[in-house]
């Protein structure tokens, strides 16, 4: 599928798992699940089993994850399944990124059309 | 599939778990439903099953408390349905939930609703920019996903979560750029006597403040977000001084701060979709979070057999939630004839006095988080109010000026509140805007609750595909039975 987001520069970047100070993941308290790879709008994102899609995208510095009905960029707000601003598409079906866990090879697409 | 129970409890937070355990101890057949994969609710939201705790991890009070609740739950006879979203509830009581494209129907004579709260975020210009996230949302990220929402965010809004989040970020190695508190230092100081009701929590709060002070983080009291700059990502944030009501003070200087993240929240709102569907009586109490179901001292609503416990009955925090859950469980057991009045009284009295004490602290916190109407005065006509439908403040004002006299009229005229979030995000704002015109929140009313309470796929509900099949399915029958008058035309045309 063609991306509708040519103007969103951050989305175009390859996402690595930084082990540096800029990494947002808190280490120490828990041993995360197995590393997995999925794609968001064609970009490969690294994550760990157990993480939600919204968490993995946040860690990869992808904050714009949806286009609103009028085509404005939006991203997750409530991280609890209430606001619906984290909607993405998996296999064509609308899913909440904050309520769906990542899995190996998952193909996640952006929701909404640019006007 | 239909499951028949004595009691259904919706929501497995501290309130729901305590209610279910108490009722089950007294012999009721109980099912506890929650959409989360693990019990605990918001404050005790667990980390994913796939993760293992490191033994040398730092101590975490909320995690320990949550684990002990989960432990008692696993030792009980309660049927705990995880990953089940309740999408409809009918009088009598019939509860419908979906999980992974399967639907389940439960029936019971008694229903305890412990559905908790959602966060109130009042709009400001630029609040829809990606990178603006909730304060409560951040606690969720920090606790259950073990991730910083940002290393250097600006944190704004009201209530204790401001400092809880700032503290957690510092602990995890980040450094908030600034904290903008809607409340004044005075608001906090006058709260102190009430806060002594829960010394452990008070001390925890003071430690947070000390750590924030030590990290030399700017705390701006009586400040609100004036505007967020950036198109597809937050670039900077402008903060403005406000008065006690939240109204901007244009004579004082605004402050512009560079940061790619804004964490913001203006308190918590009880989740009342279920009690509204069941037509329980509700009252407006700003200091308890806004609209709340009318409850007696035994957690009973105005509908027979329907009880409410926890924050969805009025903001008061986790401790009160658990105690009110226990009371609701006791009352449901008594009303079902499982315990004598003597046993009920013996168990009720000590729990009630503990609950009342915890409430003194909790209600004060609720008050610190209550809505300040002046906060909406910085809106511009272009500011989006309803995020789902992209409806602006200007469009809503046009409707109000043209005579829309309550929330539902604004919704019908503008589509504001009609999107997939069911008005959970914009409902408070639209109600406040209408209130300015009509005088009070009672007159402004609230969005009528609708099924499905949460978006769910049609194939989960009706695995049949022609319109007539869907119409004749159970789903449609429930939907039309619950839906208000406006749908009767369609109903009649089908007769
Ligand atoms: C995102 C968030 C984070 C919070 N973090 C903190 C914190 O860190 N510290 C603190 O002191 N307070 C926090 N709070 C406040 C919190 O409400 C209380 O402290 C406490 O969790 C209240 O307990 P409760 O049992 O009343 O409700 P909750 O703990 O909120 O439990 C309600 C449960 O009901 C479930 N539920 C609701 N609707 C449905 C439905 N339709 N179908 C299925 N399940 C449903 C939810 O999944 C949830 O698990 C937070 C609130 C929110 C919204
Ligand atoms: S972030 Fe609000 S529903 Fe997912």
C-alpha cells in the first residue's frame, strides 16, 4: 500500500533499538519478552514481546500514528483504550495500538487518508 | 454462550476485586469481567505476562499492593473473565462482552459496576499535536510498559498525578523541563490537614516534592498551557499564568519552552456509561469528578440490585475504592440472603469507618483535580474540541449561539461527540461550553450513553452478514431495546 504520509519526516527513518541514554525503555525492574520485529507503514520497528504497538512506536520515536477525519496527524493520547486516537490498521481492520501487543512480522498500517 | 451468575462485577481494579472477593466469600456465584489481560485496574496495572521481574529491582509499593490483590483473587472461586470488553448492559441484568471476536452473554440478579475513570484533558490550541499525551496515560506507560513517555517533557495540569509522574520520570533517569500546576501552592497547603488522614500517602507525596526540588525542576503554580507549537510533532510549549478559576491573566508574561513532549491532564472523570444505560439517578458534584451516580452509604444506586464502587462512584483513590468495593460486596451478599443482618452489621461497621477515613484524603485529592471553567478561555475558534470528528470550538460556539441548549443538541447539530470515543474525550469540554450559556451543568446535561460502549467489530457481534440477519440477531434486539426513542421509527418500520 502507498503511504499517505509524505510530509511526516520522522516516519521515514530506520528505527533501531538504541541502548543509549536516549532510549525510553526503563531497564532494571523487569526482563522484557523476546525481541521481535514488525513494520509500521513499511518501516521496520524493533520491539519486545509484551509491549503494545503504541509503546513500541513511542520507543522508536514515531509519534504521529494516524490521520484524523480531516487529515491531520494524530498519535496516542490516553494509552488505556478510551480516546481512540491510536487507531491503526492490521490486515485492513481498525485496531487500537495501545491495546494490541506487538508480534513478530506484524504488518501495521497507518489509519486515515490525507486530505 | 450464556452464563448465569448470582452477581456480575464489571471492572477488576481495587474496587471490583474487593467486591468480588467479599461476595464470593459469602457464597455468591460471582463473575468478574475486565478488558485487561491481568487484574489490577489502573493504579495496579500489571506488566505483561511475557515479562519476568528482576529480583534486584527497586521496591515498588503499587506493584506489591497489586500483587497481593491478584493473589487473593487467584485463591478465590470467582470466575474472572480477562480480555473481555463489556459492550452492552441491559436491565435485569444482562451483560454482554466481547473478546477476540467472540461474544459472551452473562445474566445475574445483582450487578456491581466498578468501571473506574478516564482522564479529563481540556483542550488548548495545539493539543491535538502528536506528542501531547495524558498524565494518567503516562502512569500507565511508566508502570505497566516500563517506558518513559519522554526524557524531557513539560508536565502540566492539576492534581497529585503531576508530581507522581514527574517523580517517576526522574527516578527512571529523565528530567522534566518544567511542571505547570493549575493549582497554587496555597491550594496544596490548605489541603494538608485533610491529607493527614492518610499519613503514608502524604509522606509519599512530600518525598516526590522533595525529589523534584532537588532535581531543580521549575514548578510553575497557577499556569496552564497557552499553545503547543509543531505540526506533526510537538516542538515547543507556551505556558501562561492563570487565576484561581483558570482564566488567563493577559497582563502577565507567557513562557515558551522547547520540548518535544507535553504530558497533560486536568483530573479524572468517572466512567458512567453503564449506570447511565441502566437509567440510575446521577448527580453533579464537581469536587467528586463531575457527574456521579447517586449512592447511599451501602453503595446502592437508585436501581434495585445495581451497586457502584470505586472511583466511578466519585473520585477518591485506590484505598477508598477497595473499601467501597468490600461494602458493595457485603451489601449484595446481604440483599441476596446469604448473610444475616447481624453478620452484615458486624462486618459493615469497621469497614465503613475505614472507608470514611480514607475518603477524607481521597475527596481532597478529587477537589484538587476538579474542573476550573476558566481553563477554556484560551481556546481559539480553530481549536479542535472533538478529536474524533475534527469539530472546532468555533463550530460548537456557532451551535450554542444558534440556540443549542444542551449537550445532546450540540452533538446532533455539530457531530461533536459522535465519533468512536463516544464523547469520552470531549464530553466534559462541550458540557462546560454549554454551561456558560445555560447556567449550570444540570441544564447542560450529558451525552446519552449508547451501545456499543466501546467500538467492536461487527463480525464479533453477529457472525452473519446480510442486513436482515444482523437486524434479526440478538445484537440488534439488545441495541434497540436499550436505544432511546430516536430509533423507534426504524424499529416500527421493521414491525
Ligand atoms: C490511566 C489511569 C492511570 C491512573 N494511575 C494512577 C496512579 O498511578 N496512582 C493513583 O493513585 N491513581 C491512579 N489513577 C486513578 C485510579 O482511578 C484509582 O487510583 C484506582 O485505580 C481506582 O480504582 P477502581 O477500582 O475504582 O477503578 P480502576 O482501577 O480504574 O478499574 C476499573 C477497571 O474497569 C475496567 N473497565 C472499565 N470499563 C470496562 C468495560 N466496558 N469493559 C471491561 N472492562 C472495563 C478497566 O479495564 C479497569 O481495569 C489512574 C487512573 C487512570 C485512568
Ligand atoms: S491511546 Fe487512547 S485509545 Fe489508545
